[in-house]
C-alpha cells in the first residue's frame, strides 16, 4: 500500500465512521420509545440526565485522544522529515501534572455527581413529600404498596391492599408512589422497568425493595434481565402508567377475576409463559391474567418457603425440572 | 449407577444427534460442531502419524520445559479455542439477527452458546494469550535463561489445557451449562440444572484456575529473583512491569474463583448448601466471590496488553518511552485498585446507597491511571518518527476505540445509570469494547512484533495490515451498535426481542460479525502466506524492528539458553542505547557451560489425569475419579524421590553458536527503517535514533 492510497483510505473510513455514528446515535432517540431515554417519570429522567452529563464530562478527557491520535499519527509519520524528532525526550513536569490532573478533576466531578444521584434515587428510598420536592413533582395521592414475585418466566404483581394480583401486566396510577417488595419463587431474577426506573435483583428467601413513580401516562415493560432459562426472553410484562381513575377501574376489573388461592399459585408457579399459565388454569383469551386475592400474605409465605429448617425438597421448588404441584404448595403462614 | 459409564448414556453423544434427531439448522450447527471437533482431532492425529511426527511432538514440544516453547504452546491453545469462540460469536449474531420471530437456533442451544463463548474467550483464549506472551517474553526481557520453576510452568500449561479440553469434550459428549460465563447459582445448582453442563464448567474453571495461579507465582518469583545483574526494578521493560502486576493479580484473584467453583461443586456433588435457595444457602456470596476474582481478571488480561502497547509505541515511533515512572505508577495503582471495585458488577443487589457510592467512586478512580496510560502513549508518539505498519494500525484502532470503552465504563460506574443498563446489551458492548481493542488488538500487534523473534521470519506486512483493518472495522460494526440496543432496554443473553426498531442494529452487527470472521481468516491467511515466503521474510539476525529491549539482542529464534552470556544492565532500554552508541553485540571474553532443566512429562501427566478427573466427576464415573487422583498424588510422591538432572550445554557449543551469529551480523548490512518491511530486512537494524540524539 502506498502512503497515498493509505491516506485516501484513512480519509474515507473516517467519513464512513462519522456517518455511521450519526445513524447509530439518531436511532434510539428517534425510534419508537423504549428505554430510559424516553422517561415516564422523574427517576428515569434523572438517569437519563446523568447519562448525558457523564458522557459530556468524560468527553473532555477522551476528545484529546480522539482528535489527537489521527493528528499525531499523520504529523509525525516517518516520511514527514520536516516534523520535529526528539527521540530522547521522556519527561515534562507540566505535562505530567496535566495528564494526572485532568482525569483526577473529571473523576472528582463524576464522583460527586454519582454520589448525589445515587442517594437521590436510591431504589430503597421511600418516595415521600421530601423526595417529591427534590424530584420537583407533585404527589397525586397515597403510596401504592406492591409485592412482586418472580416466577419462571413471568412476574406476579400482588396488590395486597387492593386485594388483587396480575400476571403479564402491571398498572400504576400516575403521581402515586409505588413501593415494591420483590422476591422470587425460583432462581434469582432482575427487575427493570426501563422508562420508569430500576433495576433491582429479586432473590429467593430475600426481599429487596424498589420505589417507583410515574408522572405521565404511558406504557413500558417490566423485564427480567437476568438469565433464568429457556423462557427468559419472554419474561416481560406490560407496564401502564394510567390516571388514578383508570387505575381504580382496573382494580375493580381485577377483583372480578379468579381467586389466587394456594392451589392456583402452585399451578402458575410452574415453568412457562403467561400463556402457559392461562392454559393450565383453563382460562380463555390471550390477555394478561387478573386475580382476586383472598390471602394477602402470599409474598411472605413465598419467602418463608425457603426458611424451612428441614430444607425444601427439589420437587417442591418451582423452576426445578422435577417440580410437582402437590409438593409445591406454599407452606402455611407462621403464626 | 452403571459401571463403568456413570450417568453417561448413548444419547449424550452429540455427533449421533445428526442422525437420530429431526433435521434442523439448530441440530446441524450443534451436531456439526461436535463432528468438527472429532474430525479435527482425527485429522491432527492422522497428519502426525503420516508425517511421523509423534516423537518430535512429544520430545520437542509436549515435554519441553523451555519457556519459549511453553509460551508458543499457550498461543496455539489460545488460537484453537479462539477459532471456536469466534465461530460461536458468529452463530450467536446470526441467531439474534433472526430473533424477531424466533431465531435460527433453539433456546437451549443459544444459551449454551453464550455460556461457552464467554467461558472460552475469557479463560481459554484471553488467558492463554497473555500467559503465552508472559512466558515467552519475561525471561528474554529480564536476561534470564528460563522461569524460576520450569516444571511448574509446564504443569500450569497442562492444567490450562485441561480446562480447554473439558470445554471441547462438552461439545461432543453431553452439554455445557447454560447460565452464562459467570454461572450464577442457584440457576446452576443441582436443583435447577441436574447436569452435566454446570459440572463441566465447574471443573474446567477450578482446574485451570490452579494453572493460572501457579503461572502467577512462577512469573512473579522469576521477575523478583532472576533479573540480570544491574536490572533494577526501575530499569525493567514496561512489559515486565505489567507482567509483574498481572502475576500478583493472578496469585490473589484466582483463589476466590477456584474456591467459588469448589463450593459449587460441593453443592452439586455432595449436597452442600453454600448457594442453594434453602437451608441458609446464599447466592449473594457467590456473586461476591466471583467478582472478587472477576474484576481483577479484567486487569489481569489487559495489563500485559498495555505492556505490549508501551513497547510498541516507543519502538515504532523510534523514540524513548515518555513517562516511564508514571506508567509504572499507573500500572501498580491499577492492580491495587482493581481489588476494590468488584461490587460495581452488582449495584442492583440491594446494597445501601452508601456502599454503591463508595464502589462507584472507586471505579471512577481506577479510570485515572488508565487515562494516564493513554496520555503517556500519546506523548511517546509525539515528535516521534512513526512507522504506520501493522502494529501501529492496531495501536491506532486501540486508541480510538478503547477510549470509547472507557467512556462507557465511566457511565457504568455511576450506580444511578447502572441500574438502567445493568444486564443489558450495553454491558455486552462495554466489555467487548475494552477486551477486543484493549486485549486482542494488543495480542495481535504483539504477535506481529514477536513472531519473527520466535520463528525467525516476519509476518507478511500487507496481509497483516489488511487483517488489522478488518479487525478494527469488524469490531466497530459488531459491538458499537449494541450500546444503543442496550440503551433501548434489550437484556443481555436474551434469545429474542419484540421491537422491530432493533432490526437495523442487528443487521449491522451481523455484518460486523462477518467482517470479524474474515479477520480471523485474515490471520490464518497471513500466517499461511508468511510461511510460504519464509525465506524472503527471514530475519535470522534477530532485530527486525530496531527494538529496544534485551530480547532483540539475540538471534531469531533464540537458542534454548537465550543468552550466551548473561548481560549486565546499566540502564533502561540497554540495547537501544548500545545501538545509538554504535557498539551493540559485543563478544564476551569467555564462555561458560550452561545448565538447563531436562524435559519432563509432568505437564502431560497432569493434563491427562486432571482431564480424566473432571470428566469423571461430571459423569459420576467414580472409578475414574479415584484413579486420576491416585495418578496425581502418586506422581508427586514418586518424583519427590527423583533427583532433577540437567542438560549441560558445553561452553564450546555456546561459543560456536554465538560466534556464528556474530559473524553473520558482521557480514550483513544494517537496514534503515525504510526497508523494514521488504526483503532487505534480515534483522540487523540501522537505528533511526542516531539521527537526532
């Protein structure tokens, strides 16, 4: 390759690279909204802002490299005998100060920002009036308590105070804080609602917490990002942030659904999709399943299942290939 | 349990599936891969038999304790596994591109692919590559004749090969686990996956983990104890510094992984409850142990590549390295801080905000020395005389792409953002972004540089350049789009997606993957062309690149004893200084007998016995387990009574060999860098640096 064709090649590939980058970046911003770049609430909004500022700050450090490398490579090419050549030069105090100082300053900034953001939108932090003020939003109503149980391969959303549960969809009222407890009744999972907030692990025998709030109506998905087996990619439930009125009517619709008793729970805990669960329960249709709750302690009993000092047999563990319905019934509540 | 096959059944033999199972692309890919392993192994065996090379293979290679040969064997092992890893990567990209409505592979096969791809690429490609480089270069660069523990070195190779062999066997017999390269329990526990997949993973990791830890011990002792006289720490080549830091990391980081793998094995095989859902098992402990290894591992892999980049900038810019002290400080600080950041792999585990913040900031801090390194390399290029040959093309690609990986790393360091992109394709993009440009480009550049040292002829320059550009473009198209896919909320390891907006990205990455496939072929073609033209490319005099460090002051390939006389070191880059002063290659006044360790079959015995052990536990063939343990223990017992003898190279032989080389040098004409890549370059350099110093 002659130097001439090489430089032409370099120019062309640089141009092609630039075009490609533009297309790539334009995509997520222009595409059909999914992901936290199109937030439905203040938490995802902060996450987006952090992403932008972290990118800008780091750009200060890497732009010299991105611009300087082609320049240096070209300017100090061997054939350019006009350029200065200093083969023994190996130290400069001010350059040292700069090359250590610049990253230190940037990381200090980033450190402060990340600390502020992390404390501000900590998933465990209850969204109360003080936090609402910090987030610059109005609370439209009281907190909605939710329990989330990860099953193979679907999320079970329990609304104990409303006496309902749902599988395949989650509905939350706009402006109301949602306080979740999460666990799983199988292997570990990870819960993320991209346009609203997240993410937190859900682990068997343990309860983790996640606080969410939406400040505008819209839809997104609750996904499991942790690989949990063959149906994992289908473990996504539609999440709708709706007006409080629509939320109430959804609740009353759910209250007319079938009862989620122990026997039903053991059936839906089997590995499979929401559609599989629907079929196993003998329900018609393809929509998400809405349940009426009689016992509101399902979540606690799921956690209790694994506290048994005698252990839990394999066939009593949902998600195990040997799981069977008769052994898999949840234990009675500890009283 | 049936003797002697344990739980192994005929249906576990994958090659048979091609005939017994319904035909599908999935079956063809899975069973076809098994056939490729079988046919490949048979082909090698037949080839060796026809050429009558078994004895040669055994004497010259498999039983050799020469660090150079062991290093080359690590590289060969790495390349065999790399070919598999790339093929798997391409199969995965093909699946994901078609995954809007299902995808060409079955769910289970897809899961096996991402698990083996990750496991192989980290443990049996990247690790052998860097271990190979360290093996080859450390003694040559510090002026030693071999490693501190040559036999242990061979055993390390044997154990690494054991892990690779178990991965290959799993392709033919049974199946690999499907829980990703991290193998998080309880998913990989016996309750949810009775096996044999996770067992293969556990034993591949646990056994090769010992090998890597031994390598770390061996390298660090070698560097501490066997440097040539006068080579103080601050006179060591930067590659040796990075190798030292990596060795320290190997010693401290591998044990948590090995222990975690053993705990999983106890859970699975003996019914323990370390990580089960019930009886107090806790998978969070696994996550901590795994990443206590996992994060330093990133730096284990990338530091030697940094070392290669450091050597390469100064050599190919014909200039002294800028900021040696800063580079050493930065390397050391990276290796210390790398132990303080592991929690950033699970900001999502429900830790308190304070803990997340602490680890987020620590993660930011590790970017400081990394940033310094990039600036140091740029300052080295500044006011140099840069030769834009293959290594420098890789270096340019590394500069431009690695900083993007750094950017995404800093984004991920922020827990608030991490909660959104954790476990998504953003992560996949990030770690490929740091490991391909950071590690692989360094390795390929390094191969281009040191191949002539090892084999006596250069690699074909044009072929090398085309391959380098294919790698850079292929990488960019394959992995940069995944950042955006991740931002749109596509989880990693997910076999399918429902959002058609992702399709353009998927096509782009598939195209990139095809380019990477071409790049792999480019590597093979480069090697092929170079072997065909080896006479034209020969550089027997040993210094084709106007090198700066000690290894270039030896013939190519170096004799088994490396140096006729152990050199005395008066300053950094001693060989470069001698060349500037116009008096390299001085003949010593007298020669002495050289003692080298004799060949041993220790490594092969360990390899075979530990592979049998891993296979035995995986399939519950307890007789095989007992037998292999007896072999290992018995070997250690017996050899402890055998006195280790040495081979003596008489002084006359050393003198003859050395004189022949010196004479060839005196007859040759030094070539300037203008002719570096043409056939005039026989390995005697007319240095650029005289011009202006």
